[in-house]
C-alpha cells in the first residue's frame, strides 16, 4: 500500500492532562499525519512531512482538527432501539425496557440487524472503538463481532451472563453454561483481526455466587482478556446487593471474593464508592468508566472525577441507558456533572477521556487513542464550525481550547467530517 498524508490541525497527547494540565497536549495548527499500512507512520508539521514524504497521497482537511477516533468504553449495543426511553430508576428501567428488548436477541437476524444499525450510528459520530455488553445469547456476540470484523473495527464485547431469578426466565443461563458459552465465544473471536473478547457478568444482583466464581475461573485461565461489569451505580442497587450478599464487605467485595478484580477489570459507573473500595481499585490497578449521560438520565448520581488521580478512568455513552450515541455529547455531560461537584474539567481533559484515557482504561493504549507513530490509524476529523451557533463562538477563540470547547458542548455528528478506520476513509 502507498502512503497517505493527512493535513489539518492536529492534537496529540504526550501526557495525562489530569496530572500535567493542558501542556500534556501538543497542538499543531498546520499539522500532518502520515498513514502507512493502516497505521500512523509519522506525525509533525505539514511542511516537515510534505518535504519528507514527497510521494505521499495528500488529503487536505483544511483547518479541521485531526484526532484519534473516539473510544466508548462501556455500551450496550442490544439497547440501541430503546435509547431515550422515558426514564425510571435503574431497576425499573431494566425491567420495563432493557430485559424485554434483550429477549429479542434470541433471533440471530434481529441481532445482526441491530449490530449493523449500531455501528452505522456510532461511526457517524466518530466513535471508532467500543466495549459493548451483548445479551445472554451467543448469537448476539457472533452478530456484533461479525459486523465489526467486516468493517475492520477494533472492538471489545462479551456475552452478558445472568443466572439469578432476579432476571427474567428468558434471559437466564447457569453458572456452567455461562462458563461454557463464554469460553467457546472467547476461543472463536478473541484475537481475530482487531477483536477482543471480554468476560461479562452483568452485575452481582443478576448472578449467583456460583456464576461469579465460574467466570472468575475463566478469567484466571485467560488473564489477557478484560472483565467488565457494573459497580455502585445507584443507592437502591447497592442496598439490593447487600441483601443478596449479606457477608460481603461492600459491593466490590462481591466481585473480589470470586476472582473478578485485577488490572484487567473494568467497572462501569462507580458513583457511590466506599473508601475501602477506592483503595482496592487503586491497589489492584482496575479501571473505572464514567457514564455521564446515563448517570443523569436514570438519576444515578454524580461521578467523582478526582478519582482519576488514583485509578484509570475512561468515558462512555452507556447507550441505551445513556441518551446519546455521541461522545461529544458524552464529554459535554461529563463537564456538566463535574461542574456540579465544583470541578471545571478543561477541554484537554475531556478530549483525553474520550481518546487516550479510554484507551488506557481498556489497556489498548499501545494500539489506539493518540496520534503517534506505530498506533493504528483510527482517526476522525472535526469541523470546529459545524453549525452557525458553534461557528460564531469559535470565531472569538483565542487558542485551540476555546476553539474546540464549543464543539464539545454543542457538537454532534455534523461536526465529524471524516472517519478513518485503519487508515481507510469511510465517507
């Protein structure tokens, strides 16, 4: 394959803006990214790279901002059709909307149709990697991975496991079938192309201790896989967990006691944590995923972003509990929630969460999430004046942060002018 040189504004993180501030990012107002064989081969100023690679095919994006593709670190693709359903508390929402919809995924054709629609929607919004829960049906996992492989996407997913009678009969497996199905799916898909299998107990209230132990055993056999689940999303959920696991020290202990805590553990929400839980999450190197639109839509609470000082934190839409497929809207919600806790997140921190931060949370920082040589060329370009309202505010910008912040707060899929998957343009 030949070389392609993308021209435009570039923004690359060389450090963590939560530790170093905005100086952790490097902005080139007239920058370039060289793509070769699906990966980033070089970055720098446009003039430098044009001289160094005179034979490269040039795609000039003008003053659009070239970024790594957005990474959605916690989503439920089977809930695509029920996004923005009238809200209730978590448990009511699951019973009213989620579980009835997930039962439809016993039909492989319905699963395949939904997977196609889900990727169409997320890619239009500039999301190039997502970590998704599927349903208890192995066909739902096959549908997701087959569609992702056909599009050459880097994605992560797993069969959602539930064996307690707290889940409806049509969505229950068993400790043994959860182990067997997950192992078979892992062997079929993990490492195929750009796909990663994730061991996925839904959450402690819908799994028996036996099932959690079975999945802990599977994880011990395949420690390179991630394990994803939910943690401390709502106060009434925590009380429910205490009633089901009376001997557990706290919610996290229901996972830790069954071998489901470690450096490849990824916990969604984590809003109402106990001090012991924070210590153990930090000690074990686990990651937390902030789901701001979901947390506000279902009334869960306000995530504490200062946790990013002691644990890895990623960002996610949590669709369909989350109310948008857009990671721009998700960043805006993260900003708003942090404001309610007295913490004004800088635009550098917001963009980092949706790219490098989420890559680190998913232990994919060596593959995606930043503009650097050797990284996979999953990229997007953003028009920072995509609507009249955004354009008139951007016209007053004194630096890149003032220029990009209106798009974070008010942008949508109209701002995403191009999406590249492994160097190939989609539009």
